[in-house]
C-alpha cells in the first residue's frame, strides 16, 4: 500500500505534469517543437516514474524508479532554464515551474533516502 508521502508526491507530480502540459502547448504555439517535446517528456516522466515506484517489485526497484524520477526532474530544470534564457519564459513563470520541480526533487530525495536507510537496516538484521 502506498504511503502518505508516496500519495502526496504522486499528486504533486501529477499537478506539475498538468502545468508542463500547458507549457508544452505554449511552446508549440511559438513553433519551438523540439524544446516543447523535451520539456514535455522530462516533466511528465517525473510522475510516471513515481507511479511506477509505488508498485515496485522490491525496495531496490523502488529506489531505482525514484532515482529515474529525480534525474528527469533535473533534466526538466535544464529545459526550463534554457527556455528562460532564450526569452521564451517570463521570470515569474520560470521561477514558479522551477520551484515546483525543486520541491519534487526534495520530496523524492527524502523518500529515497528513507527507503535506502530501510534497506540498510534490513541487511543488518539479516546479517546478524
């Protein structure tokens, strides 16, 4: 059963994906097809990988899926910064999208570290 933290981050990731969807639509109107595709793929992949982690086959698989989500979040920040630096995003929107992504990274990192501690503790119990 998913934990309360898993449900919270999954919902935040879904809300973020909706914002990324709308950003994608905006970038498409500007005919920035490649950039729109890149930010859409990475920004929506965060939540998809978190959803996969919730149904992970093992604790190690859970950590692996969360690490992928964290990498996708970092990639999303890159594409957002590029969009801002080339003048496609206003600073307020850039800051808002970036801050929401950083929040997902903080939550995901905390959840991952907690699971890694659990894995280590379980190995200590098994060993002796």
